[in-house]
C-alpha cells in the first residue's frame, strides 16, 4: 500500500490467477471505497482494455494531495463474465509546498548527550546520545472525521498518540543521503483522536544519521549531523469541512528518558528506573521538560519525499532452541537461525539488576560467544530493572546480526524469557520452493534468511559487524535471486535513487549507497569500481525483465548514459584499465586470481549489451551501444585470448566469457572445454569469488551439462555451499572458508557469516531446477522461458512464484522412468519450453504452453 506518492500519475500493477481465458481488464480509481468496489471511479476509469496491460500508468487528472483513495481492477473473460478485485488504498501524501512543520530537536550539546560529564546514566564510553523524548498537547473542539499524520526524522523515530504507539514500523524512516533527501510516511489516526485534550509524542534515536555506522573508527558517527531531528504534521478534518493542522514547532517539549543510548554498533542501554509512565498521554505532568529548538539542519533542509519502499517491520519471532553455559558461566541461548534483529526480554528481578545481552553469529571451540569478527561493533544491549514485578524490554533503535545470545545478570533473576525478533524491509514474499534434497532445502533457506537479514532499508552486505553498507556489486550479482523470494520492485526504485544521489558530476556511480559513511574524509562519494559502479545498469535490466515496468528505466536513462560516457571517455582504447578506482576484481575468490582488466572489460561489454536492450525499450537510439559492444568484443579477443586460452586461465574468466558471449561462436566450445578442465583440476570444486559465483551453475549447466551443475550444487566438501551447511550455517557466508576444521575461523578483519552474495546460485535453482524464468519476449512474466532440469538426486521439486502477472507454479517428480511435471501459468501468459538432457514430451523437446494448469509426462529419448 503506497503511503504517499512522489508522482501524482502513478503506475498501477496487478496480477491474476484462474483457469478462465482473460479477454480484458479495467481499472477504476476514486474517493469512495464502496463505489470503487462496484466498479465505479469518480477520479478515473480506464475503460475495458485488451488483455492485462499491467503495469498501467494512471491517465486521469493529477490526483489530489492529502487524500486516501481507492482503486480496483476488473477482469472480463472470453464469455463476458466479470470479476472485480477488492479495492486497494493509496495515500497520496503531500507536495513540498504543503509542509508547514519545522524541524525540531533537543538543544545541541556534546555528542554524548550531556552538558558536562557527570557520572550519570547517560554517560557512556561510546559518546552515544540518549534518545530524545518529545511531546505536545493540543485541544480539539470535537473528534475529527479524518486525521492523517505525516512523519519523518533525521535519525530514527517512534511515534505515539494518546498513549499508544502509531504504526508498526521499525528503524523508520530508513536510510537515505540525508543531506539530499529524507522520506516521510503517513498514518490514518482518526480513531485515536477525541474531543478535548490530546497528546502527540515521539522517541527519537540517532540511527544512520548521527549514530555509529561503518568501519571507519576515526569517524565512527556524526556522518550527517550531530543530533537527530524530528518533523511531524497532523492534518485534521471536521464534519463541517473545517480543517486544522498540528505541526512540529516551538510548542513542543523534550527531555531524556530511560533509553540511555541506542546505537546500531554499540547496542542499547535502557534503565527502566528512569521510565516516565504516561509520558505520551494528555494527562501527563511535564516536570523537567525543556523547550525544543527549531532549526534548519546543516547543510540545508533535505528534500521531503514519500517513502518509495515498504518500511522495516518485525517479520518473525523465534524461541531459543537450546541453552548452554560458557566456560565463564555466561548463559548462551541458541535461536537456531542467524538473523538481523534484536531480542525481546521478559524478566522479573529486583530494582537495579543489570541484564546484559551479548550477540554473536557463532560459538568458539570452548562454547563461548565468538565476537572477534564483529570488529568494533559491540552488539550488546543492557537492561536495568525497575523491580516490582514482570518487566518486558525490546530495543528500539538498534539491531544486531546473531544466532546466539549470551546473558549475564548482576543479581538473582526470578523469571526470564527470551525471544529473537527478525526485522527487514517489509517486502511482500513472492516465492516458496521445496525439493527432495535436504541440503538443497537448507541452502534455499540460507539464501532467504541472508536476504531477510540484509534487506533493511538498503541492501546491505552484512548486518552484524561495523560495516552494514549498501555495497553495489553484492546487490547486482544477487538481484535476480532476490526477486524470486521477495517483491523488490519498490526496493529497487528506492535504492537506485540512493545510487543516483551518490553519482558525481562526471557521471560516476559510487561503490556503496547511501555513500557518506564509507569514506567520510572525501568531499565526494567514493567512486565505483567495475561491477560495483556498474550495478544500476544491471539492476535496471533486471527490473524491466522481472516487472515489465519501463517507468524506472526512463527515470534512470540519463544517469546510466552518464556512467557509460565516463567509462568510454576514460578508456578510449577499449580495454577498461583506467578510472577503475578500487578495482576489487572477483572479490574473495579462492584459487588463481582472475585478471582484473579482463573482468572490468567483460563487464563493460555486458553493460553495452544491456544499454542496447534498454534503448530499444525506451525508443532511444541503439546503434551506439551495438557499435560499442562490437568494438569491445574485438579488443577483448585481441587482448585476452592467447593460444586457445583466456589470460589468467581461471574459472571466472571463462564463466564471464561464456555468459556474456564475449568470444566468437567458434571459440566458445573451446572456452567451455577449458572451463571443464579447470573444474576437473579442482576436483570438481568451484574457484570463484563474488563475481564469478553468479555465473557458475548457469554456464556449467548450459555448456557442460545439467549433471555437472547438480554436482556443484550438491558438493559438501570444501569449498562449496554444502560445506558451510555441514558446519551449521543457517545463512550464506561471506567467505568459502569462514571456518574450516583445519584452520578454524578466518581473519577477524573480514569474516561475516551472513552475506548474501554467494547465494546468487538461487537464481539457477529457481530458473532451471524449477524452470521458472523470465523472457525478453514478454517482460514481466507475460512470457516465460521454461528450461527445467530434472535429476534423481534432487528427487522432486515444488515451487510457486508470485510473478508480476500472477502465480506461476512448477512441480516435478520422478515416477519410475518418467517425470511428471505440473505447470500452472496465470491468465494472459504463456511459456516457451525447452527440455534438456534428452527429455521429451511425445517426442518433442521444445513446445509452448498457454495459461492454465498442465500435467505433462516426460520421457527420456536418449
């Protein structure tokens, strides 16, 4: 549900399912839910349109601001029967000129949050600020018939109204380049307001704005500013049409409370003895509350945009699976799953009892928490009891990456309960897949949980140590996989804007987005390396093919061309060796190192091909990109192909050359043969890093055969996906050798156990094992490419994917010598099927399927 629009002519999309033949679709949009439910829209009626033209651009007059509207989709089958969806809401949000609210904050003091060191609860070694409590009371002549509250912060906020928390968002409003923009959201609070005295309140934390983020300990925090700030606007409408606004201004009051500090890397300290019961109610007596300061944030007030993607929510709660005791007596709780989030504590203990919660992904050989890999992230929450009965604590403005929690108490505890709470950007889940192989099922789960733990406002690399950046290469190699598990359409749009906000005047995209904390001593963002700065081009292609939505492509076309201009300007001879910045190459590969110039030039050719595709979609001139790709392929061949081998002779070199079609057709079989020989030399093991791994299973399957791809997938010896699973992994590791029996833990300088990049194999599991893949012949899954792989070792498979057009289902199982394959396609779609490895349907290895359910019995022909 959109909670604010940045475009008053939005794109509307829908999917459908069923067996009927779809003839036409119709969209209506209006102010009244009941009218829209009956197919009547007072603001827009598209009329009956052929097929299902989703996504569809709204074509009426610009929508009114500060409104909640409704829209619905009608479908008509070939016999003329109609059916209508339930109406869906749209909050249209505010225009920049609609904002009257002012930025407010607690008066500025030292970063540690106190005027002078005073040995109080708010002093801490991190110089982290206590959370600010803000409130304002106001009188209403009567209960309003409509009340919307618009809210955002520089930092993090939790909004309260008349003693109740508003909404379920966490870590709101999320991370942007706050010097450029921040995003707001809207809540309908009509039911919470009453005639007479009311109270608005907020708790304000530092978050990404002024808290500690990133691995640069010389500048651990204050990347955007020195204190968090708050902005809020409550719009009221009465029965007679009168309106009123309550805004953040000098009438608000502030003070510190029980949240002594709350920081992403340090953790949260909460002293329940400092609680202020009823602080967010109208009746509360404001003792020792101070006036807020109204100010304009430096270097300027940010642009206010409606939230483009769903905000973060609590998405899962896990009970401990086991409890052990560390050698030092610390109680260790194992939640059985590595996740990003926090622990909810239920405790009963005397006043002043200190409960300390430490977080870790792994245990060491002695059974103690392994925290060395967290580097400067302390990841410790402290709760001080108030006594007098059961108490409950949930951190507000911090999160940790963990599977294990160590608990220590300063005194006796009468009652104790712990639950782990996973959080993520609340993206709709779109895919479920289950096979007959337990290790493959665990791998699918590991990929999903790594995505869940790192899709938090931006696609981070890891959720546990002092980093948590939106690394762009990690994202681009994983994005095809990510789109199967979750609807990433809005998330892509939001994060690509973060990348554009970090783009330099020369057209250079950054390595990470948002950019500020990576290198806070640069006046401009750190420029992107090959495959890193290239991410926006690749994500735009992926977005188009998965969702069939050209709107984002149009918005991004100028920035993409500027990036391509920059690469070409700096590398006129056609080999990408200049302006490669932090040229990471095939990051964290094992075995021989792949030539970084080869990798960079391969990606450049790949980008030229993509730009040609996107130019065709947008009706932009495409000849430039075709000519560039042709020229670069010539220089690639001349520079990197010698005596029947690629320079460096590594698995990744051949994977890129084959997947990107870099070599002439006549040479590709030789490259595939050499790839096979390298795999044999490695005893069938992979030798790839972040970039090569995405291409491994697809290329091996297409060029060396499905059986060899399955061999790689099922391998359990080092290095492999199965190896980490045998060591107890519940998420994807950053390194193939994060822990080995021979060497123990890898370098503490860089060893995350929750990094999704190597989970890029998920796209092959979905696209080939399940046979659910997009097709350029019908982007947005209007047309599917289905090339399923069957293997007795997998046993059976069942998958369901909620595509942009509707649910796609694929299930297969062996029945003696045949495979029974059941396929279901949504109305208005079709699939081109190519069977592999000697399988056929009535002697045919290639055929098409229409919409609806199909049960196919496949035989081996060879």
